[in-house]
């Protein structure tokens, strides 16, 4: 098919101004934010509603044209970037950004897939509710992408992954049919839970166009503490101690290595070490409650006093106000951006092991990397409370602008082999995309791979939805 005919036909569906084809207009959609992946496409199509999505997909299905769905393009694994052959179109959901309905009494919110996460959080807050999914890219990532990758974030410890925050979905299937599963029920035992097929599928089985999300009572009080700990083992024991004192009020518990923070202090303006003396390991925790702030702070301070007496904490500050707390969280959330600005190639590993084995894993993986790559620097941070670490590494002589440095197989296999020994996962919250396809085959059993291929073949027999991603 001639490109001009394709563009004209798509314009008839979504409008002339909503099919982009000039190269300068395509760049934001064919390049990922880290500058790792660069694809090609004849067109970016921007539908305004589910019916337009269905019409575009039906048109492409009839002509064998592959589609790459894209939200905010903030992913880590290249799942939203088209292949370099230029034979796929990009379907951007950014115009589908409406809040469809909110039911405060039922604690549910129904939204378009293109809604920015921060806007969803703000809408929930307007009716005194909380949508707890929270991550560094929340000002630009879209809920459809969060759902498609089963995003985690900092509040998984208390509220669960994105998968746990969804009651219903609306999905356009590869043949153009619309599945309306936008139910707001917490109990529905009528057969297979179909929505779970599409959450975490990265747009390979269907395109999510709408979602009904769970809301929670909005906490009245928050308390945030930044603590220096002697070791990851101390951090794990500290988590248990704070739980003992504060119960399930802990919404986040993050461990951060000094190398991670040095990237932030080096590249992100107006950031500095919040403590007076340097420490190798830090912990950032936040508590939230529907009670009063004074009681919450008192519980946290009693826990810190016990932790200091037991030698689990060697220095600490408790945020005096929300502004100070946000400054502490800004440092934690800026680590990926700090790493992106580093001239050295950073090899990223989004891994999960059992919470109790985190310290052991950090020690073993660190020793293995140092033995194989002397001088390696480890950038280890993440959600200790749920066992998810961003266990990244850089080797000083491997520069980002050297194409040879892009090959991370020797580094990642060293880490992932140990992850497998620990019964862990090599992708905890970022997905597979195009960056981890080989790892999926290497570390998944043949039975699991066969089951996934069977599902893919059943729903997308022509292989037109996000080809080359996951499978």
C-alpha cells in the first residue's frame, strides 16, 4: 500500500490533524526517553475515543498493518517504540484523557487510558480519595501504559501493583472488536478474569482504552523519615521493627545506596546529602494514617529511638513538613534521571527476590560483578518492602557513546543467573518490551513459553499487535 493512501485513509478515521507523518513530528514517538531505542514509522495516529481506536485497528487488521500502542513513552524496556523497519504505525492514546466517572461511595474511578497518572491522583484527591499508584514519571506517564506494564512504584508495600488496583477494563482486540469489561465490582466470579490477560501484556494482546480503578480513603497524616543504616541487613531488620511499632501504616520503604545518590547530587540541581556525614546505605520510609499527625510522628519517632538503640540506624531525620518530605522523595525519584545524564553506560536490572533474601542477594551479586568487572560501580535502590530492587551497574571504561557498550549481555547474565538461583524475577515492574526478549526465553520454562505463545496466537493470530515485544 502507498504511504499516501495509508495516511489519507487514517485521516478519514481520526481527522487530518491527528495523523502525523513529518519526520520532525514523529521523533517524540519513535525514540524512547533514555535515548536507547530509535524506531521508524510511516505515521502516528491519535484517536480521540474507543470507537476511533477500533476503527483504526479494524482497518489495519484487514490490510496486515502492525500497530504499536503508546502512552506517555516513559517505559524502560522499549515496549512502546516501533521497530526500525518502518512497517508499523504508532497508535498514541494521548488524546484519550477524559475522566469518565467517579463514585466516591464505591471508591472507584473510571478513566480513559490516556489519562496522565498525576491527573488521576488529583481527581481522586478532589473527592477526598487516594489513588495510590505513585512513581517518578507520574507527571507524564499514562494509565494505559501503567496497566500494560503492571507498574509497581513506591506504594506496592501497602496497596499492591497496578494489577491490584484495577476492577475493570475496556479493551480493543486485534480484530477491532471492543470488549467492555468496565465493571466496578469487587466480587465477580463469572468465569475467567479476562482483565488480567491484558494487564502486563504490553499491548501484545489488546489495546486498553479505559479502566475502572480502585480508590482508597485519603490519609490525613503523613510522616517521612530518611535514615542511614549500617547495611542492607540492618535495613531489613529496621523494616520489621517499624512494622512492629507502626503496623500497616507503612506505605513505602526504600533502600538506597550512596552511589545512587551521588548520581543525583552530581546531575540534579538543588539536591544534596540530607545528613551531615556520608553513609553507604540509606532508607527512605513514609507512613500514612487517617489519624492525627502528632500520633503518627510519635509512633515513628519511638520506632527510630528503638532502632538507634539496637544499632540499626546510625543517623536520621524526620521531615518537618510536606515540602521537606517532597524534597527527600525528589532525590529518590531522580536517580534514573541522574543515571541518564551520566556519560558512562548504566546497565539496569529491575529484579525481585524474596524480601528476606535481599541482603544476601546484594552481597552475592556485588561480589560476582566485582570479580568479573573490577572497578564496577553499583547503583542499588528500590522497594525493599516488596523485594524489588533496581540493581544497576556501570563499568567506568564503558561509555554511553560507544556502540559496543550497548551490549549488556555479560553484565545482565551475571546478575540474572544469581536472581534465578534465588528463585527471583529478572523483571519486577518494568516489563519485557524489546530489551528483555532473550532473557524471557532463557529464564522462563518451556511450558510457560508455550502457554504465552498459545494465548498470543489465540488473540492475535496475525501477530499485528506490538510485534517483537515480549514474544
